[in-house]
């Protein structure tokens, strides 16, 4: 078997480094021929002649152009960037039809959904459920959350991730983004996508069928497993930790996240259900800015939601406006960033 020629976009980040573990475990099936970081010519890397498969692991909107270019060039894409589908899901789905061999989800939840939905007729699916750990402040008293520090927010109870994703996990913005991703990857309406808090992060997603049966995917919280599945597209032996069912463990489900504790999640989901893709673009841009300001100590944790709300408002399109083109997406993103930067300067 000839190894798949792999390009890793975001090779120095958490996903990129763990992808290299997978490559080392399967030298007969994977060979890295290109790699780069944010700021490199990612489109050129993603469309190079010596590339068959592209792992998009760059943060933020930076991965959108490379993802689309890779798909248009006939490459397979393993997608680990949430914002690509949040701001450009309609463009990606137009090229791929959703999750499958050409578009392989790397998120543990979406990798789990792919496995749970295998062989299931869409008409038999009542709803899908994404699990959420709850982030760093799931048990913090509400009256203490305003004063939390970036250092505390970066101590995720389960996963080891980069700073942007870790803060998005603390606010549960990441889970709102995963709802949007589920919609574009699997064509599932928003009103049939639920979220449940599951502190252990062992059950990654569930699918409820019309007869009341529930299919779940379980695994240790180790990103090397979904990364490998996306790269190999089968269940080969994996360097990830194995789930030991012989040891005593407790799996808890705490119900849906409380909007009072997670206003950012509530805002993302309501914006998505509002069916205005421009508002989601503005919200995504605002989230990048808000997280940067929080990590720099310029914004309180509880003020992140206000910045996201303003970003969505700045970007809202007129009633009946069609889906934005790639050029429009970038124009909206730039405009929101400039407006929020000006507002921050004026306030400061």
C-alpha cells in the first residue's frame, strides 16, 4: 500500500503534534510531505501536487481558504478547524455534500457521530446529542465567575488543547460551534441537535432512533483516536489510550447546559437557529478578538458574551439575503474586527 501523502496545516499546534504521533505509528500508511503554520501560504501547501490528504488544524478563519482550495483541487480534507464550517459551512457542503471520505471530521464528537450514524437511515434518526465536559468553570459558583483569571480558564479538566480552544471550552462557544458543524456535516436540523453535560468525556456523542434506541460512542479522551480515524478512515491499531471497562468508573450526565452559566453557548445556538450566516461570521470574528483580550487581561470572562453579541449584530444581513460568497465572508470578518477594535480603543 502506498502511503497517503499528508499536508498538516497547523503543524505546531496541539492537533498537529498529535497527528505526528499517528503518522509515526503508521509509516506504511501516512507520509508527511508538507507542513506549515498560521501565516504560511496555506493554500499552496493544501493544493501541492505531492499531497493527497490535508489536515486543517489552523485556528480561526485562517483555515477557510485552504480547506476550500484543497477540496476544489480534489484533495481529501481532515477538518479540525471549527470556524471553517461556522463561517463557510454552505460553501464546504456545496463541494462535498457533508461528512464522508472527502470531508473527514476530526472533532471527537463528530468522529463519534460518524461512527454512530454508520448504517443508520436518516429517517430513523430522532435526534443527535453532543456531550460537553463543561469546561474549567462547570462547578464554579456563578457569583465568582466574573473574577476568574486566564490561568484558571486554561486549566481544562479533561482535554489538553491550545489556548483558543480551551477558552472556547470554558465558555462553551466550542460546543455551540459543534452544533453548527453537525448541521453542515450531517444535514441535521438545529432543532434535532442537543447538548448534554458529561464531565468524564468518555461518551462523545449519542444518536437516538425512532424506536427509542440510543447508540453511543465511547473512548478515552485522547485526540489521537479521532485524528487517526480521520487520517486513515478505518479502525486500525492506535497509539491513543484504551478504555478499560474492567476498572470501576462512573459516567454522569448532568442535563443541558445552564444558559446563566454559559451565555456564549446560548448566543451561538440562537444565532445559528436564526438562519443568518452573516451573523455567525461576525460572532466568530468577535470570539477570536474576545478570547485574545481575555487572555491579555483586557476583558473580564463574563464580558466575552457581550463582545460576541456585538459581533453578531454588526454583521447581520438584510432579510432574504442569499448565502455569502467567500469574498463576502472575508469582507464581513474584516469589517467586524475593525469595528470592534475601534470600539475597544474608544472604551479604553
